[in-house]
C-alpha cells in the first residue's frame, strides 16, 4: 500500500476529548505532515487534565505481511512507542501496539474525525481509555 493512503489525515487538527478514567479533559492540536515521499510526521501538542503533553510520531515503511505501516513515537517524558497503522479506503484508520489501540474515523467531507482509544488491562482485557474529536484547521 502506498503512503498516500494516509492522505485523509494530513493537516492540522484541533483536538478535544477526555480520558475516561479519571475524566481529564484533552485540548490542543495534532498535525500530520508529509516528509518527502516516504514518511508522515505526526506532532502532538495537547494538554491532558491541565498537563502539557508533547509528542512526535514518524509513520512510514509498509509491511506486506501485516498489512500495516510502522510508526514510532517519542514523547516529552522520554517514552518511545512502536505502533502499527492501518489505513482503510473508507477513512477508517487503526493504530495499535500490545497495550493500546485506537480507531480513527475521518468524516466523508474530511472536516472532522473521531477516535476511540482502548488500553489493555494487566489481565489482558481491552477497556475504553480516551475519546477524541478532531476538527480540521488546515
């Protein structure tokens, strides 16, 4: 699959939402940008419950065997996370690693998106974690 499958998420988005437990509000921006022809850079600049959260994620490298793109993110706390990204033709994107996963759905007109995040409990059960709404700024 070509990296152009990620085109629906390219742009700058106003980000709003909340953590479901403990109910902290999320506000800020997410920006997805092309880097040459081989990568997308995702920059996160949000507050969660009043705490600043910054992250940079690099998405690229298609894997035929898994049907996913590789993604690596780095946050301001020093955490490095590797995820796999799926891109559906219908504006539905998946982001997942062993402990978290999300489904992001871009509206048909491309002006908005929603994302539901889940996390895995220590006993292996997936539970809702975050709800996010994105509004396209550019």
